[in-house]
């Protein structure tokens, strides 16, 4: 349970970092980032597996590259559900979701999460 909370706080901090570096991604504050990280986690746990299953032929056809598109769509969906968190366009969603994933992977490797 503690590691889940740590991961949530780390993801919120990384989301603020992503908003600083990716033009088109805005987060109003840490509270908004915390809520956005929670919603992004739920979206990735509930909606993303269904989207991956529905787009499986296209994912196979593109040798897995379409999963980047699915991840960007989940990022935009989280932004649509959280007030104070916005993503303006598909490009920032793609870059923001990719950067957030890479940063999460790096932090998890360093912290052992």
C-alpha cells in the first residue's frame, strides 16, 4: 500500500515536470497533478486493456507502434476527466505520455518500485 502511494506521488511530480517541458500540457498545481496521476492510473488499468484488445489488428500491423497512440489517447482521456489538467492536441499527448512513461520507468528503476 505504501509503495502504491509513493508511486502516485512520484507520478504526480513527474507529471508536473512533463508539463514544464512539453508545450501543450498544462497542470495547475500539485493537487491537480495528484488527481491526474490517480485518474491516469485508473484509465490505464480499466480503459487501456480494452483499447489494446480492440486495436490489436492495427497494433500487429504496425509492429506494436500503435501502442504509442493508445497511450497518448489514455493521456488525453485523463486530461479530459481532470479539471486543471489539459493537453492541447495529439502531438503534446504523444510526447507527454512517452516522456511520463520513460521518467516513471527511470524513477522506478532507481527507487526499486
